[in-house]
C-alpha cells in the first residue's frame, strides 16, 4: 500500500491550526517533518514521515 501524501494545509490542520508561516519557519530551521517539492512547486509530506516526526517530538517532551 502506498504511503498517503499530505498537503501543507492538511499538515497544519493535523497540528491544530499551526500557521503556514510557522511551518515554513520550522522548515528553514530544519525542525519540520521531511517534505518534498512536486514539479509544480507544491510541498507534500508523507504521512509516515509526519507520524515519525510527531513521535520524536513526544519522546523529546
């Protein structure tokens, strides 16, 4: 089964409404979940990468 791809708005919604600006700042700082750019410039995050990122945040807390 293929891993689901999430859009930035989907990631933000899952995070409870984090702003787009905050997400992109996290990316600049290397703190955001792993994402990749499509040929049209849009970002996508694999759900498995997002869940791994969340688990690491929980472990660090």
